[in-house]
C-alpha cells in the first residue's frame, strides 16, 4: 500500500476566506426587524394556527423561525451578489447593476440602521482588500472617480443582493403557506473561499 501523507492541517491553514462581517450584521439586524413586522400580521398567526401549531409550541417561536429563515435568504443573496462582482473581475466586465426588484414582498426586512451598518461593514472590509483595490486600479479607475466611489457601488450591489435573497426566501415561505406544505429548509452556504 502506498503511503499518502496527511496534509489536511497544512491545506486548511493555507485556505483564505473572504471577510464576512456583513453576515453578522444581517444575523443581528434582520431577524428582530422582520419578526416584529411578522408578529403584527394577523395572517401569519392564522397560518400558524392552521398549519404549524403542531410543530411549533407557540406563534412566537414560529415567527422567530420565519425571521431566521429570512436572514439566511438575505445572507445567500449577499453571497450571490459577491459572486456576480467576482465574475465581473474575472471576465473584465463592468460591475453589475444593483438589480433591484420592481416590488418586494412584505415585510420589509432591512431597517435603515441595518442598511447603514451593512454599507459601512462592506466598505471597511472590502475597501482595504487587496483583490478589490487591485481590481479598481487595473479595471475600474477609469469608471469610478475614486476608490471610495467604487467600493460604495460594491456595497450597493451587495445590499441589493441582500434584499433580493430575503425576498426570494419570503416567496418560498408564502408558497408553502398557500400550498399547505412544510416550510422549505433555509440553509446557509459555506464560507466563500478565496480562490485567487
């Protein structure tokens, strides 16, 4: 039998991940804001009583579950937006637009304070990232007047992705309500690995 050295520790030490402070902002800001709005909606309580009262001990725990699912959708939407930005870098394309939906489902999931914190966290983390600053220097300096304007645009793209991801998850929740089916699992994605 051939001997294969175990390099797992060295391999994992060499792996580098993208900063994800924005996910902590989402986890802290989205659930309480969405939960407060869901609690005020009598339809949510009706769906709880009709379809979910056997699985959740009370309406508050059901609403908390929905709010946490919405936060997962928001995180995944941010990941999608960052992937679109990286594709732009890779293929030397202009940064994508904000891609806001024409309308969004209720409840609104981002308070103005959460938006402000998200924007600041993205600016702080990615405004000093060598890949993002290098991409600005070699590919975007002629399109944006400053690094600050460029990173501001990156933050707008990501915040749009957050809203879209949360809205997509809300759509799945509402479809489950209407179809009388169990809630779709909401799964966080693994950390985004820096591949270059």
